[in-house]
């Protein structure tokens, strides 16, 4: 097993999670530049609606220029939403889960190694949810950023 993913495991993610979510196109220059404003818009909606947050922000995307990015934050109950923030649900699922500590720009090789591991175990995976457990505005050392990668999987 690659040392990049020495902590990968299969687990059942239950129950489904309500999320407040937005979608946009990934720009050609830097996909990360769209995520921060989306998170801020979702947080403003959650706060304004007095809804309890139950998790950390996540994106789900290939990060390829022009592809879609979904950004969400788990919440305690379903939301009504508005013209930008939408109600959604992260389904209960079987998932390959791993943790990565380090800069976000080093996630690519980790995700690639995880897809190899998933294939070796006769599974197919969807795009991962990348749960960011560090806040770069507070945690200023990128080498300490904690990211939980959750790949919904199914049998091949």
C-alpha cells in the first residue's frame, strides 16, 4: 500500500447528512478561488436561518477547469434554501475513507493513490467529498491542514 494512503479504510457512512450546498463552475486559473466565497455565502445563509452546523465545509469536484464544483456544509436539519444556497443530502453509503495532513495542493497524488487502492479492492468510486477540518484563516501552517477524503464506493 502506498504510504500516501496508509490509513485508508472501508466504512459505512450512516445516516445521510443534510447539507446547505452551492454549485459553480471551476475557473481555468484556480479552482480554490471559488470555494472561499461559496463557503462564506453558505455560512451567512445558515446563520441567518438559525440552523446549527453539524460539520465542516467540503467540496466535491474533479478540479478540472470548467467542471462543476459542489460546496456544502452539513447542517442539523433540512433547509429551504434561496436563489444560491440549496438544500441537499449526502447519502448514507459505503465509503473508502482516509485522512491527509498537509497542503491542499498535495491532495492530487493522495486522491490518485486512493483510486488505485479502490480499484485493487474491486470497487468503483465516485468523486470524493473533501472535508476540510482546518481553517486556513486560523491555521496558517499548510503542513498541518487536516483533510478527510470520503469516496463513496460500490462493487464493480
